[in-house]
C-alpha cells in the first residue's frame, strides 16, 4: 500500500457493516446475552451503587504492559488533585485467548491498589470471533448493563488499551466534557518514542499529526460543530474513547468488526447525530510497538510509516482543497435540512451533482442528518477526495485556514502546538505557524 489512513479500511464491507438501528424496545431492554457475554458477566461482582464510570480494557498477552496501565488508573484524581471517590469508577479487563499470565498480572495489581475496583475476566473466544472488535464489544455491553443496573443511563463507558497510560485527570476531564453536553469524548493520544533509530518515524508522525490538526482547524472555520468547538483534535480511538450508556444504546452498540471498531462506533454516533467531542483536555500516552494485537491499528500504521521512511517515500493524505469543498457543501446541506437555505437550494443540488428527486427522497426518509450526509457522501461525485503528498497538503492548509479565518477570527491559536507530537520538529513548526 502506498499510504494508510484508517478511513480507507472502512470502505470494506466488514468494517462499514453498521449495527442495526435499535428499536424503542431494544432501548428499554438490553439484548439477551450470548454465551461469551454470559461467561464474562458471571466472572464479575455486582457493580458498586455509586458507580459513575466503567473503564474497559481488552487484553491479549499483556502481562508486561498492564501493570503500568492499571497503576495510572489507580492514580486518577479530580482537578484539585484529590483521588476520585472509591467505587465511583471501576476497571474491567478482559483477558481473551491469552497464553501468558495476563489475568494473574491484573489480580496482583488489584492487591496492590485495594481502593481500586478492579476486575478481570478470562475468555477463550472461538477463532472466528477472537478479535478486538468482539472483545471490546463484550466489554462495552457489560459496562453499559452495569451502569444501567445502578440507574445511571448517563454514566460513562470509558475505553483504553492495555499498553496505554492515561493522564491523572483522564476520567475527571472526560466527566467534565460529558457534563458540558457531549455524548462521547475522544481523547488525544500521544505515542511514546525514544532513540535515534525512530527519529524518521517520529518526524512522519509529527507531520501527520500537524496535518490532522490543521484539517480540524479548517473544518471548524468552515462548518463549526457547536458540540466540538476549537481547540479540538482529530482522534477518537480505542485507547481513549468514552461515551454515555445512553449514547451507546442509541448508537446500537459497538459494531463487531475485526479492526477499526472504534472508527465504526464513531460513524454510528454521527449517524444518530450524537455529540462527539475531541477534547484536548483528555489525553493518554501509548506505546510505539510495531507488533500489535490487531490487523490494522496504530502498530500497523507505525510499521507502514517506518517502511516509507526507509524507502524515502512520504504518506499521501486527503486533498485539503477537496475536503474544504465537502465541508462547505455539508454546511449548506445542513441548512437545507433545517429549512434555512431558501433560494440557494437549487444551486446546492447542482453542486452536489445528484438528481433532485432522488435527493428529496433521501431527505424525506432520513431520520437524522447523519444518515442523510452518509448517503450523500456515498453517492455525490462532488464529494470525491483524491490523495496528495503529505508535504503538499501541509503547504496548502495554512493558506486555506488564513482565507477561512477572514470570516471567523482565529480562536485558541496557541492550542494547536500543544497538541502536536512533542518531538521538536522545527521545520514543521515553521510550516504550520
């Protein structure tokens, strides 16, 4: 492959297979548990009455990494530096298909941190189901049911990974965003890298992060989302992803796919017009291992970038000019959806390149704007986006942002550099200033 972006894999049938929209009855009564779900449930104690957040961690052969991950969760504090109340959150680790002592490592940490409600379950999933999508789905379903059991439909399901260390205020920052109105929160994920051998990889990752953050800034200027204002970032992955139990039910649960299940869940959230916040106040540090536990994920991406650097190639990314056009059309279609476009409606239909009768049918049938936009993206020739070299995209974006900022004065400009990978890449900083 010449370049890699998670979105390209979501074009496959498996990764885009969204969970069906739940009926009203499903929202009231959770679906019946299958065999694996029952086995997981039977290994866990009842939830504490004061439970507000359930943290889930899928783990396969992670005995080495989990102690640091769990120690960081045991040290969670509020914004005043006080430990979070005992029983207000729990951690559930699913040790699935392990051949090491993953579960034993969790139990040792439970003894080390008696104030932490830490649980572990062990499962051996059948080969066809032994993937992260299934493991994370089982965990999220169980976490959601436990929150509902104690009457907290607005309680939080928080996901992280077994090779990730969350910030001390990770849970407090997530709760603050939920309290401010978000249905889901994607946290900023920094990657731990050291040694001169990885310098080329660090440079590519820094450039990619700059591209994604600049795109987020441009999108905010063109089609701002009230629930996800600037400063914001671009990540909503399993190492730091949280949502309310209510939003989880409304979205139909985590799509059970072999990889990129976090991307698929966020697509489901958007499909239901749920509010996804990319909070710069929520952050974690994850490992830079190149041999991961999933077919496509961060470890795979790092391997691809390292291979490119050795061949003196650069990644290709979506053309910012075409992205800007798509966001402009989305803003106009949103206005049309709410009946605010008026005389400009016919011009919008022409720009989208779709037959008017067909689009009108979709507008009438779509239950949410997210459903309508997903259909338009799949069918409008005007929304096709071609890749360009990363360096070219980085040259385009500052000019596009300056032109977009004419109508909307810049806000929080200094926040951009706080979110770029901290690798001291001076030439890049000069490009994006």
